[in-house]
């Protein structure tokens, strides 16, 4: 196609048509001639024009009809039309200008007038096109800058490239936070051919399988999640989505950092797993607790009948010790499943820490230095004091096992800054032990998970602490140490501060009173509270000194009814 301006000359008179075409050609334009309005519209429909010289008075389809059709098509005023008329009729000229014409020429032609108007309108058209192109380019640049600024502040990057016949992908264009997602500068990313090596070895098969599907033609798009080995952040989970235009071998896609979303998914799976395990453990613990109650009761009955110098008395003592350890285990299970009855009262954690200090020092041994730091002001939390002691013991025992060659255990209570969640108390337990790898840290609150040797751990220490804090409608948080820090493992339990008065006064009024009645009162309490067999209950009542036929029958009937229920 010619680069010269195209001018359409429309006139039913051949002489006028030839004259105008010659004048247009002398101005360096390409003249296209039409003998009528219908032919002119047909030419305009298939060829772009820069200027139209249109005769008004023509048979069949005249100039006004052509203007009306062009106006209907939306071609005006972008296409300049100059009407040609032999009539010096002012109204006709006004009608033509109103219909969309930009100027007019009067017959007989003044050659200088025709040349000037053609030259002026062609140049104006060129200027108009140039301004339009510049405006479009400016809009494109501004849009690109806005998109780049938006994408740059998001954890993702967009890319475009080509896939060669050899299957190699060549990046041509990238926009976004490449370095933030991959840890590689943009220049290195564009010119590096070893991008596949940045993918985690365990995830490369997934990427290869997706690429093979594209090469085989069984897929035109992909959605793959894998890990990138970030030099600063470690393993970063990303989601790669895109499309492949097979006809142009064009690849377009985006890579998103989904590490936060992946962490939420893992926490959800962990929560569902703990809920399922908790339901199972709770049912087992209840049944096992009933069995233990029978064992402990009858073993106690037999031992009471033996003198302490009898070797069987010592054997039964060992049985009772083992049973008590089993009772403690079931209590931890019930605490973890939130089925263990608790007595939550306003408790000053400072007092609890001071009172259990000696027991903690004895539990961890002399090779470990224990440092205790209460808060500067009362740290009152609504929690079961016994369960708080259990939290400290579990964490202290874990710290002791993590420091077989000795070390330092620090327990501190403080008040972190107030947040939207309200005032809080923070209990921090830190040790200088051997630490944990990433996989272990992700499972430390999982029930029955332990890194200790077989027979040395139940896997319920941190899970129980987690359950106690969650039961207090608070949260347990693990804080990872900074590199080169002496503290290899840091566990922080954060509890909400209740709006209470004196912890000592509230505790004394909140705790239930113990029954100080005689044996008969204890027997009734036992008959109502015990969950074991009726025979064991009656044996217990008789050994407590219970006597009386009717009352014993009533207790027997009561316990029998409880067993049936």
C-alpha cells in the first residue's frame, strides 16, 4: 500500500473529475476517482482515505446522501470532506457543513484555491494523526507505569516469553517484584538459564510433569504450586499460572508468592488433625480412667491389709506408683481435649512462679542454671492454678531434655504493649538447648509427637500446654530466635489479662469449698461422684466405716442405677 495520502474525487462529470484528480496528483497525493455516490461509498468501505472531494449535485445518490451515510457510520469528522458545488446557494452550503463537511469548493474551479485547501487539509490530517499517536503512546506509557507500580508492590511478577522447538523457555519481558519473590535480581533472572535449579528438589517432578503436558499438546495452560529456594528467606511457596499460545509459541503467565496462604492451610490441617485426635484421645482417656480407678482402689485395699515390712506391700506400692503415673497421663489427655474439669480463678502468675521455683529447680537438675524473673506488677490471669503449674513443669522438662550437658533455663513474666486485643500477660520460657529443625518446629504442638527416645516421652507436654492456653481463650505462640543467638528454642505463651481485683482475694472466694463432714458425708460424696463399678464403691464405703442396712441398700440401688445409665 502506498504511503502517499489518498484523496477520493467524486463527480459525475468526467472532465471535472479528471481536473480535480490532476490537481491532487500534483500535490503528491494518490487520486482515487468515483463517478457517483454509490461507488464512492463502496470505495470508502474497502480503502482508507485521507480526504474526500465530493460533488453535491449527482444523480441517484447525491452528495448529501453520502454525507448522511458517513455520519451514520461514524466516519465524520475524522474523515475530512470538501463539497464541490456549482450553485452559489448559501443554504446549501450551510446544510452541507451541518451534515459533516469541513469546507466547500465552487465551480468553475480556482486551481489555487483547490491546491491550497487540499494541501492544508492533508497537512492538518497528518498533524491530527501525529497528535493522536502521541496521545495513544502517552496513555500507554502512563498505563504501563501504573500497572508496574501496582505489580511492584505486590508479592508477584508477570512474565512473557517464547518456547523454542527445543523446549527451552526464553524470557522476553518481566514486570513485578522478581527479586522479592525469587531472591534473584531482575538482570540475572532474565539472562540466567538455570532457573530450574532454583526450584526445590522435592517439587521439580511436579514442574516437569506440567511442562511435559504442554509439550505433548495435552494442555494449553498450567497452575503449579512449588517451592523456590530463596537465598535469604529459605523455601518460598509460589503459585505459577499461565497460558501457552501454540501458534505463536508464546508463553504468558504470573508467579505469586503464596507462602502466607500455604501456612494458613497447614495450620488448618493441623487444627483438624488435633481435633480428630482430641476426640479419640478423650474417649480413650475416660474409659482408661475408669479402669485405673478400679486398679488403684483395690490395690490400696490390699496394701492397707499388709504390714509395711511385707515384701508384697512394696510391690503394691510400685503398682500404685505406676497407676498414678497413668492417671497423670489420662489427666493430660483430658486437659488436651478440654474435658478435664478446671477451676479457673483470677491467678497472679508471679505468685505461681515463685511457689513452684523450688520444684522446677529439683526437676531440671543441678547441671542447669534456672533463672526466674516475675513481672514488675501483678500479672493476673483467669486460669486454673494447677494447670499453670503443669505448663511450667512441661516446658521445664522439655528444656531439661534439650540440654543433656547442662545449660541455662530462663522463665520470665512481663506485660507486652497493649494491642487491639487488649491487655495481656506474657510467659516466656527460653533455654540454650540443641534447638529444633524447621520440620520439628512445625509439629511441636501436635499431640503424641516427640523427638525423645522410645519410652522417654509421651508427646503430650507441649500439646497439653497448648490445650490449656487455648482453653483459657488465649493463644500459644512459638518465637524463632535470630541467627547466632544463644537461645536455640524459644517458647512463648501469651494470655489475656482479666479485669479482676486482688488475685489473692478472688482466688479464696472462687475456689470451691472442700467437704469437711465425717465419714458418712464422704461416703455420700463418693457414691455420687465415683464412676467405677458399684461393688468397688460399696467396698470403699465399708472401709470408711459405713454401716447400716437400709442406707447401704439405698447406696447400692443408687450406684446400680448409675451403672445402668
